[in-house]
């Protein structure tokens, strides 16, 4: 969901011969919608009539170039680089003009506001202002950069285009539905008292409020250009990673909860799990008719660990990106939580591991249907640039509604995960592809990729069909043993069709080049089944399965030949 923001703008030159104020706002759709909304107001400083050029180019470059930066950059980093680039351009043009016959130059103030996720970021240079009206309280968010002496209050200590380097003030805070932002040039706030400004901004539409502010300022005797930009937040966008990290950093971890305890409108109905890192509870909402939820919190022993907090926040952000898509558990939106925890929809049912422990193998058709559902879920993850890194029976869940879902994004990587999570060698050894294990060529092993998820799913499907792991059980302190190709599942379970043999063996092939490249390719093979059967994967050469074995064989043959030679020299007649 994108922002629901009402935007209003109005500007008049007043008694001045020209209007050198400029305001801009941009809220794109599509892929850029996650970047939020940006608004800017600039008040040109006239010297030779170039104030408007400075204000217009500055406001437009900041608004447009903000969306050209990489998505992984922090909001303040984007603004800092965009503003610095515009400042250098304007300073260079001013110097060229000063060297020419005329002495004209242009400078400008700037106040830029970014609404992103559940927070806002403010960048400010000069004496334009930003106010926040929340409820009945009006707060000035910026401080003017001007001389404090009565005779020099019109002179700026900072401006875009003034010096080679520009210092920008930044402010970041939480955003709430109902917030009203008012960005004004000094021709408005210089004439209106805060109480009057708040009253005018509150009434009517955003456009009506902006016009009322400008006209009231000029009616009060304003002698300057007057511009107002009003933004009324009527609905928030989906939470962003920075929002989740901020909650994880600032909110306390809930205490150990028991049945009957309450937390933010939830009543605990069962204590489900405690693994020493996370606690999982079942809870009921106070809202009538609402389904049960699962609350995931940090264990109290990890409450003060900033890395664990960041990892749980990253998990919540990933779940929000996936949304309510089939194959995943939906994240529940929390409004003003008092503690740091994550809420998911509750689905009764059992994991594949629990079904296997109970001796319920299910039919081959059931396994194929589940594999199709989980492969589709992995395809969605991979399109988002996310690698799950721990696909295994314990993380495949069949709900009472018959739907299969992929659980636990706790060790998934997205490119924006905390550094400690990126360095964590995640995964369950028996389900890890050979490339992740250390070798003579790669002492540390390769990082998990999307194809690692597909290998792990292939291992899971092989185990489901046969009751065995294709390469045997591997303990965390051991190394993977990949010395022979796994047997076709149909040899261990005759009802497995040949086409499924080929799909599973391709998914778990020792040679990475023989495996599926994408989840979509695996999904298509599962859906087509026998109608377009895959060719049987070739046997892996001995030299590739165990390079050291050939060396040992060669050494043994050499020793045998040498022994025969010694025997011939010593004992046979000549």
C-alpha cells in the first residue's frame, strides 16, 4: 500500500516584481512507491535576478534525483549526495558568472521532506521552515541559518550555492496518520504567529490551507514572496526496514509471558515454543471475530543483544514485503506497539518434520502438490532478491486449511540484512549444497544463493519420498560427504514415477551445472510431470565426486607395482 497524502501548494509574488520561491512534490507509483514521497520548498536569494533559477533547479533536482539513487541507500545518504551535487553545480555557475561581464549569481534556501514507511526525514538549509501539526500541538522542525543581529537578520549563514561545501541539518522521526506538515518560505512564517499558522493550516483541504496561509501573510503586511506547501497524512504506507530497525532498537522486549497475560490488545492463550533465542506464543485479539495470532519475541537472555534485535526486525520486514501471498504466513500490522515483537496469523496444523516423526509419509501426489506450493513460494522470494537459506522439513507447514507454507525467514538474506546475519553460515548441514562446504579450492565455502534453496528443497522432497537423505545425515561438526550419486527414489519406493525420479535427481545433482537454475524452471518441471518428462541426469564422474579417491587409487597401484618389482628383483631367478 502506498501513502495516502493530501498535498496542497500556493505561492504569490506579493509586492515583489517577481516570485523567486519554488516548491515541488513527487509521489511515484510502481517500483518507486516503496521509496515514499518527497516534497521540497526553496526560497531564491536574488542577485542579478537569478534567485528563481537557483530555487527552481535546486527543488527539482532534489525531488527528481532522489528516486534515481540505489534502493539500498539510506534516505539521509541519498539527500546528502543529491544536495551536495546541486550545491557544487550552483557554486560553479556562480563563479563563471562572476568572471564574466555581469556580476549576477543565484543562491537559495532548501527544506526537503521525505515520507517513507512509518517515518519521515527532513533536510534543511537556510531560513525556509517546516512545521509539524500533530493533534493540537504545532512543532517547528527546523532552525533558521541566519545572523541573529537585528540589522542582519536577512543574511544567511548557510545557503545552496554559497560555499563549496554545504552543511545540511537532518531530522528523522516517526510518522503517524493524521500528521500535518507545513513547509513555508519566510514571507509566510515571518508574518504569522505559530497559533495563527496552526489554525489556518488545520482548516479545509490542503490546497485551501496553503492558499489561506499565503494570503493571510500578505494581508498582515508581508513584503516578500509568500509560498506554502501543506501535506496531510491520511494513511501510512507499508513499513520499511528502517521502521522495523527503529522499533527493534527503541522498544523493550516483552517479559516472559504466561497464559492469560495481556500485551497490546492481545491475550496469551498458549506458550508454543522457546528455543533460547526466540519465544513463540499463541494469542487472541481483543477485537471480536479476529483470528488467533502467533507472537514471536526475543528470549529475555537475548533482550540486550542489538544483533539479535536487528535480525528479528529484518525478519519482520521481509515478511511484510512478501505480504499475504500464498505459501507464506501473513504478518499482522501492529499499531503503536509498546514492546518489540512480531505478530503473524496463526495456522493450526503440523510441519513436514512433525508429520514424518509421526510416521505419516503421505502419497506421492501429496508430496508433488506440496513441492509445487513451496517452489512457487521460493520463486516469489527469489524475485524479491531474498534467499531463504534454511529450507527443510521443519520449515514446511501444512495448515488445517490444507495449504502448505514456508516458515521462518529468520536467517534469510536480502542484501539489506544486518552484517552479522550476512556472515552467519546459516542452514542445516544435511540440506546444504556441496558448494557451501569448504574445499581445497575454497577454504570458506561459497555463500548460499537462490540455487541453494532449490537444492535444499530437492533434498527435502527426496527424503519425503524415500525416508532417506540423498547423501546421508550430516552433523554440524562434520563435513558433507558427496562420494556417490543418490539412488533414484523409485528404487526405494516403487510407486514413484520415473519423471519424478528425474526431477528430484536433477534438483540434488552433485554438479551444480546439472541442477535447476531457477525456481520457475523447477516449478515448470513439477507441473508438467510426465507430459514433458526431463531426461535422466548423467552420472557424476568419479573424478568429480571424489578427486582424492583417484589419487589414492593411483598411489595404491604405484605401491603395488613397486612391490612386484622388488619381489621380482629379490626372489625370482634370473
